[in-house]
C-alpha cells in the first residue's frame, strides 16, 4: 500500500472501510491535474483490471479546486466510493496549495438558481446511473437510465405511480421492512440489494443506494439503482465453482495438496492428506514441502517448476510422515488457479507396498536364476563326486589296513564327502532335492530339538520359548524342518558373540487380505528372534544369496540361510526378515496350516540288508556321464549282474525293444539330453511290464520325479553314492515282487 499526499494511517482506514462495506481489495486513487493528466496518490493490492469509477472535487478557501479520481472493480456502490473520495479530499483540501501542486485554477462559480437548476437537470438526464426521486413511495422524478432499467420509454408511465410494483413480489416484504426502519429512525444501511421487476415481467438483481432529502418541508427519497444481474450470476458461478472444487478437494479418499511452487509451502490440504501424513490440517497448511519430500531442496524446486510449466505431470518421490516413516509415493501434479493465485494441485498415491512387491519379485527372480545355476553346478559336481567317492571306496576295499596309500585314499574320500554336504546345501537352496513331506506338529519337533539347540548355541546365550497351546500342524520334511531351525539358531548364535537371548516361538495366524510376500490363508508361524548385531538394509537384501556371508574367511560357507530359503520355498512356505543395525534380527516363517493328525515315521528296520540274488540279473544302465556310467558298471558287475550300458535314452530304448532276453531292472539318470529317465521308463513299460526302475540324479527334475513317485513310489538314489550303497539299493528293489504278474510279451 502506498500514498502520496494522504497520510498512511488514513489510507489504511480507507482500505478497512472498502473491505468491510464491499469486500474490495484492489483500488487506486489519483489527483486530476489542470491539464487533464493524473498523478497516483494511493493504491492497495492492485491485481485485477480496474476502471475509473468516481470523480469528485473540492473547492478550497482560496478558490482552487482539487479533483480526485478513484479506480475500483466494477460493481462497487458509487455512493460508497464517493464517501471514500470525500474523506480523502478533506485531507487534501486541508493542505496549502504549495503542499498539493496538482490543483485546478479557480472555476467560474454558478451564482444563479437558474444556472444551478440547468446544470443539475443536465447531470440528472445524462447520468448512466438509474436515478429516481420519490415521496411517500410514489415516483416524482426519474431519469432516462431509470426508465431503461425497467423497460419503460416515457417518464409519464411512472411519474405519480408507486415504486412497489417495480419490486419483484418475493422481495417486496423485505423492501417494505427497510422503508419502515428508515421511517422510524432505526438504523438501515444506505445501500442494499434486491430483485427488480421489469415492464415485461422479467425479474433481475439490482443494487439500491438510498439518500433522504428535505425540500419545502417535504421529505424526498433519492435512489440510485444498478443492474447487478451479471455480477450476481458471476458470483453464483464462482461460488458453484468453488463449492465444486471444495467437494472434489475434500470429498475424496485421495491425498491432495495445494502447493505454492514459488514459496515451496503447502497452501491447503484435504483430510485424507492429514491422515496420511499424520499432521493436523492446521499443521500441514504452511509446512514447507522440503520437510515432506526427502529430495534435496534444489531438486524439489526443479521438479515443482517442471510441473508448473507442464513439462512433467507424473513423479516418483519418497515422502516423510510426521512420525519419521518414509513412504514411496506417486505424485500427479499440475498448475491450477485458485482465487487468482497460481498453485500446484498434487494428488499423492502411496505405492510403498507396490514398491516392496516389485522388489520382492526382483529378488525372487534373482534367487530363481541363482538357484538354477546352483542346481546345475551341484548336478555336475555330484557326477564328479559319484565317480571320485565310488572309485575311492573301491580302492579302500582292495587296500590292506597296513598299506601306506590307504591313509591318503581315506583322506581323499573324507574330503569328497565334505564336498557332498556342500552340494546337498546347494540342492536345498535350488529346491531340487527330494523331500519326504508328512504332517508334523511343529511344537513337538522343536521340543525334541531343544536340548540339541541349547548345546549348539552355547551357555552364553539364553534360549527362550513361547509355543502356542495345542498342536501346530503343518506338512513338511522333518529332517529339512530341523535343518531350518538349526541353521537359524547357528546364524543367531554367530550374531551374539558376547551373549544375548534367542527366542523361538510358534503361533497361528489367519491372513484375510494378501500382504506383500504373503498370500491370504491360515498359517502356522515360526519366529526366531535374536538380540544380536543386526543387519543394515544392504546386507539384509543379500542374506539368502548362496555363498554370501559376513563372517570372516574360513568361518562360514554362505549357504546356511540360502539353504533355509530353498527348504521354505520347497515346503510351500514363506519367509520374512526384519532387522536393524545393533537391534537384532527376527525371521518369521509362515507354513500352511493343516488339520490332519501327525503321521508316524516308518520304523527303521534293524534287520540285515536282503542278500543279493544268487542268479545274475540283467540290468539296463543309462547314464550320460562317462565316468559315472563306468563306475556304475564296475560296481554292478562286481556283484555278478549282467549289464547293458548306454549313454542316452534313445539308444537304450532301441536296444531294450529288440533285446530278446528279460531285463529285470532299469537303472537310469533322471535328467539327460534328449529323452529323460522317466520318459524312457514310460516308453519301455509297454513292452517290459515286469521291469523295475531305479532313478539316480545329482538333482531332480521336480515335476517329472514327483509325478512318478505319486504313481508308484518310484525308487530314487541321490548322487553321490558309493558302490556298496548302490548294490544295497539294487538288492532291495530286486527282492520286491515284479511290477506285473504276467510274463513279458514276446519280443519282435
């Protein structure tokens, strides 16, 4: 707000008057010089276009005249502006001519009543304002603008007739009440708005400014009328627009912010935003956007500039909540004009869960790829170990106890067996090992293991348990489930070198709505929590990778948690990890809950292995690895069996189809180039109905092998194995009844 010759306090008072009476924000006031030019002496908050609305003048005592022009938005009552201008003129007129140089030289004063009457009539008839004079509610004078406003052409149509018919019926009671107040001396404002009625019967909105004058002992009323229909319609449209905007802004569950991009502050927010960010609405309004957005301040302003210029409308940010939590959000932002201000309307969607799911999917895909690689390595490695251990055991059988090379061979076999344990862990991680799942009581499994776990973790660590009452039934391979618990316990022990607490608990959980990484369903939950050193986010994201370890060299293989991951996945379970640096780690395992009773394990037979058949048996050996195939043939021939060996399923099928003699056993690798072992057996069963089968593999093709086991309890031997183990398994199979009682069909 500025001023020229008007004191600042007076300008503030004038603004308060305009704001209170008419809601006016922007206005300007100028002195009109003698040459017709103007000089601004005051203004306030000029934004929208203004128009010259009133011009008033005052004659000083020295005869000089001060003319004042006030500019304001269309629709402001002229009488109000006149009053404001008169107050300003009074202040200017009290100054000396030297203080206010922009004065007009003295004009000729109209001295005769006739001259004054002529001037008044000219002003009255040419005024653009609708002016009417009445006495006791009856028209006595009207100007052309008044006639035009109501749709009349001649003053004779209104003079001597009452004013009330020109008021719309629904507004007449209010006008009469206004007249009554003025007549009784009660306070009534000089201006008001009502509804007028034109000659053709159409109603319109009008603004009425009223003044009372006494002439010849009679009281006359002067009214100045203005058609404000367009303004009212605009106001109604604006109010409807604001109401619509408010409804769209508030009545919606989407988080919305109005942001001043220049200042970087939140101007407004809806209730959904307050709930999401955890602030009260009054706290959110006025908050700097950089306290919410985690990006650097200059980057935040660059992004807001891009949104304001409509170069971008979609953004991915991380927003900080009141409690300090960080959430991933999608933001759709664009410019919007609100009450003359250019702001950004931002619609925010919380995508934290989606980001976590995407990360879990990427992690699962990575683990799947690593698992396939690990399974392939284990398969090839097991082929090597089968030959290495097999030939080593054969050599030991031929070497006397006193032979100097025996110790070396024993160490070779022992280390090869250690390597075998590593391949088993790789197979567990890659979910390519054969499991024997059955219904188990998780509580019972843990109770049986408690003493072992106590010794495993050491006396410096306290073991606490919290088992759910009743039976926590699930379906899993008991040996693998025990391996999971032991691996997690060892991991917890190594995380608490100075002691701590290991808590193992079980519970039931019903998940009604799917969660990230956990479908809906009924679960038995196993939790393993420690108070150890914990992990940061980078370490936590890699703990299930094979060979990844944070332990010093020589103290870990990096397969413990990878094995846990593989077993859980193969058991249709789910594993989640929560850990913070220096605050411990919690592993949560969800297994599908079952209602069956526990299945008892088959008793272990302590009888001697069935003896090998005295008569030689014919065995068809199919193995694509040359070293393994040679070892198999040597072992089987040492027991007197007749062997036909091939390196592919196609070769074996061609031979067995044409071979005239019986073949009692098919010994085949599961996975081979071309025809797999199960496919070969399916092809031979049509012509060799009484033939047994024994599968061997460094890993298992899950779908094919599970299909075979469901159909007939297929025999399987996991590589690597020794000659005696192979011969024992073959003897067990050949001692069983033939698959078919009938004689084999004739051979072509």
